[in-house]
């Protein structure tokens, strides 16, 4: 029941953030394509959305529950530095995982991102950035905030990451409708990077920032090259089952394992910094 309830709440939080802002972006693509005017109402809506799901606005009954499950806890400068550094290591591990995965299975192609012919490049980039920030806020709030918090409290971190990663992947079926199950390990790995960092810092804020910046990079690249983030190279490499085990495959496997282990160590270090920050704040309060 907890898993189903957490999934339902997560989907509602996701839709509340994505649906109105996606509608504004789609409208911008149809009318007034010279200027990215949708960013103004989208920013205002996103700010109000954040206040409501964080318990600052809306019904007072349940405000504490919303605040606790969003998990947008403030962080010290030292904790921010440790968390962002660990997140970059996590991104490197994810990239190594993709390189290795591309030698094991044929990853699907993604549909190109198209914009109206008369839309200036800067307008397209700004709208892609808006979409990325909305995704970073709403997806982290839904999956690593509400859903992970609810499941983690009952079943622990591993089950929380596996469950929110599975739902996260299934909801991306529009990117590759015929290969949803094939791509699930990738989305679970993404969720491990963001979810593990949320656990380590005890706050979704680093994951929100890294998710937003990461999406800006990958969506701009996708729009420019026509390749999604899981297609690292312009040409798909030969599968190891066809070419045999070669030096590049061995290097990719070693890099994936080593960076995965380094990510785990880095996250545990963030957890230590978080504990020290909590103790320091407690000492000041006393």
C-alpha cells in the first residue's frame, strides 16, 4: 500500500508541475515564436507550485507533511560543495554506464527535437532551458522528494530508489515507446544518482540543481545533434557479442565499476558532512 500510495502522490506532484508549464511551452511554439514569452508565466507558476508542495502555501492541515516529504531542506555552503562534487562524480559514473551499455545492447534512437522554422535559436534555447528547469523541479519533487521519502521511511533506500526509478523510467515511455523495458536500467541508474545524493544530503536541492543543469545540456545537445543523452557517440559502436571482448570494452567496464564505487564513497562523505552540519547547528542553538 505504501508503494502504491507513494507512486500515486508522486504522479500527482509531477503532473501539477509539468502539465501547466508544458501547455505554456506548447502555446509558445504555436504563436509568437519570435520571443520566449512563456518563461514569465511559467516561472510564476513554478514558484507558486514550489510554495504549495513545500507547505508554505495551501491548506495548513498537512503543511508539515508536505514540507517533510518534499525534503527541500536548507544546506550549509560546505554541504553544498560536497554534494555538488559528489553529484558530478555520479554523472561521470552514469556516462561510463552508458558507454558500457552501448556495447551490450542496441540503445534506441530518439526523435529529433524540432522547432518552428521562424523561431530564433536563442528563443529555442531559452524555452529548452525553461523545460529543463521545470523538469528538474517537478521530477525531483515528485520522485526523489515525495515518493522516495515515503518509501524510504518504510522500506529503506534501496527499495525507494528501485521503485521510484522504475516509475521514472516507465513514465519516459514517450521518448522510446518500443524500448521501455530495455531502457529501465538506465533510468534506475539515473534515479540512483539523484536519489543517493538526496539521501546523502538529506535534501533534494542538489538533485534539483544538477537535474536542471543536466537537462539544459542534454536537451540542447539533443536539439543540435538529434541524439538523446543515452546515445553518447554519433555512430553506435559494435556490440561485444559481435566484435568480441576488446580493449575499449574492458576499459569501459573498469571505468563503470570504478566510478560507481567512487560515487558510493563520495555520497557517504556527503552524509558525514551533513551529520557534522546538523551537529554544528544543534550546538549553536544550545
